[in-house]
């Protein structure tokens, strides 16, 4: 009888699958913490960078901050100096898939606006909100 050595045996495949499972179970918990930190950093970048810059550009063109974030992407037809869209890709969602909260005039920043994310739980007042400075 001729032995066929062209492939792997079932036992060899099972051993490889067990080893991959062990490696995955060791690496997954370490990567899970990094994901949340990356989401928080991305939220700060949106709030302090992209959206804040668009709001400031709107303020320079119009003379005041918009009443709502939608005014950054769609002409509110209240001023001839609107030179948008100020956010080319539209209004982003936070990394958890929620809308950013915008208030003008702000209650925290009375001379400007409040812009924040509700954080990972999507609820206001729970302490994980990420706010503009």
C-alpha cells in the first residue's frame, strides 16, 4: 500500500487549531484595553481637531457659531458669507456610533459652545463624557 504524504493529517490540523486558540485567548484581553483607549483618543481628535476647526471657520465666515452642527454641511441660507461645507465628509459619529452633542451658546463655555461625546455608555451624566476644553 502506498502512503500519501501530500497533505496534513487530521491530528496535525487539530494541534495547529488548538495552538492558535491558545494564542488568541492570551492576546485578546491585552488588545481589548487598547481598543477603548484608541476610541477615546479618536474622540478627542474629532472634538478638538476636525469639528472644532470647522466651527471656528464657520465663525470667521459668518461672525458667530452655528446654531446646530448641520449648518456646517448644509447652507442654512441665513448669511451670504457661508463658504461651506466646512465638514467635507459630513458630521461624524463618535467612535461608539453616537452623535456628538453640540450646544450654542454653551452652558460650560458661556462665551462659546459645548461639544461633547456621551462616551462608551451613550448616556449623559455618567462621568465618561468627553468634552471640549
